[in-house]
C-alpha cells in the first residue's frame, strides 16, 4: 500500500451528456466558476440528477473493479474525488429545496428522493468497493498516513458499515427498501408542513385586531392581505417570521391563541396534509432499520458516531440542564403573572404558550426599558450585512466587494 498524498491518483471519470443542462456542466464564468443560477429550470433537475448519478456510479464501478491492490490514493482519494458532477447538481438542487420549493419543484423532489436514496445504497452496498475500503482500513501502512488521512479512512469505513455494507444480500435489499420508503415519507412530511404554511393564514378583520402591533408589522400584514386579495385589515401568514412578531406584540389574546395553534398544528390538522400517519410509518421503519443494522433503537443508531455515543448519555446531559432550566422558566412566568395581574388579569389567570412572548416583551420593557422596536431601525438587512462584513474584516482581515457579474437565483440575492 502507498500513501503518497502529494500526487493522488485521479478518480476514474466519464462524461455522460454533460452538455444536456447547465446543472451538470462544470461551472464557468468568473471567480473560478459559479453556478448558472439564471439558467436553471425546475424541469432540468430530474434529468440532471439522473445523468449525474449514472456518471457517479460509473466512477464508483471503476474504483471498485480496479485490478491494482487497494491503496489510500486509488480507493479513498479516488472515492473522495468522484461524483463532482453530482455535487454540482445537488448544490443547486439544495438551494431550490430550501428557498424556492414551490409545487413544481415539490413534484420533482417527491419523485427523486427515493431514487436518490436507492442511488446512495448502490454505493454503500457495493461489496467490491467496501472490500477495498476495508483493505485500506486494516492495512498496516495506514498507520503511516497523516492523522487527517487516517481519520478520513476511518470515517469512510465506519460510514459504510453504518450504512449496511456488512449485511447479507437479503438484509441489504430490505435496508434499501426502507431507505427509499423513508426518503419518500420525509419528503411528503416536509411538503405537508409547507402546504399548511402556504394555505393557512390568520385574517385580521378590523383595526382592533391590529391592536399592539408596531407599524412595520401592520404594514406587512396589510401587504399580505392585499397580495392575497383578502378584504381585511391584515393577514398573518403561517411562517415563523410572521407568527413570532405577532405573538410578541398583539394585545388580542384570542387572536394570539389562533396564531399559535395555526403554526404549531402545521401537518396536524386531520386533512390532506396531516402527518400523523406518516409519523407512525417513519417510526416503524426507523426501528426496523436500526435493528437490521444491529442497534437497539433509532436513537442508538443516530448517536453512535457522535460525542454523546448513546441515548442514555444524551438524556443524562439534558436532565442535568432540565432542573435549572425549569427553575428559570418558573421565575420568568412569575414575573409575567405579576405584570399581567397588575394590568387587570383575573386571579386565576395562567400564562399559556401564546402568552409567553407577549408578556416576556412587556417584562423586558418594564424592567430594562428595552423596546425591540426602538432598536429595530438599526437592524435593517443592509445594516446587518455591513456589520457582519465589518466584524469579518476586523477578525480575519477579510474584505467584501459586490460581484455584479455573478448570476443569482432571485433578484433579492446580493
């Protein structure tokens, strides 16, 4: 075995129709190449992913069938360098998934998630590939590698084991079925939550419903109502950026409760977007997968390669924090209750979840004379960006200048 990391062997590579879409092509343009965000079409994601996955599997097969003895360079480094086309596609795919996840993209995601899970299993369940990784892991020469290289070998080997590389054929087949089912369920779960966020709003019918809201939130609520062509004083959308400020400032307790329940119950409304059945299926499949892989529970599987190592250790840490955390909450609630009763709340008044932010803000204002609305004008997006750039410059000597020649996926991106 060799360990010459100075000039590692390149990963075997192929090119399959890389001119088909800008998603697959190597990034061109300024700054060493950037994604062609302005050319991306949702319809391109499926063929791009399929093309890139096929190319990656060809690379993997070349590594797995290499007739030369397994080395750090021709196996581990080659594996690290494979899949560059897929990395490019997934980088852009991830942006759409997290920021532009509309119905058209959701349909692509629902179809591709199980396929991508199956693709991953084709790699981790590749017996010939795992034998080469295992050979490098167990080779005496590996101890002569740098600590970083040894760590990479260990992570790769244990990652394959955790993914079922040592299972027999029937168990591997079942594991792959489970992974594909889970991928579909996870996607459906998140899409149900997004659907409830998009479909559910709190309509503020009168000016009284706007009570306590600062001007900026009133304007935002009115804009949301007008954008949805709803004749009302305002609309609170079912997103955290809209719900949290409303819960903080609205003096209409009944509306605060409606807003809190609307947001908390996303995916739990008993309709077409209800996630309760999905949760049961996910838990069952996770439990089965854990047992297939030799773990007592899903929690044991998830924590095995973390600092905590076991659910018991993680629980112990949380319990150590639990008592002081609960004590602090009791102190805060006591302060809130005192203020609420001072303002005329009945003797049996209780701080409910939809009251917490509202009274916490009141206590902060009364005790520290700190009004978030007064400092908000200094926390505008442009000012925050300038502040972050300044800190980075002071700490790391970084400087930032606009890059107008870089394509973006939305006009707001700078």
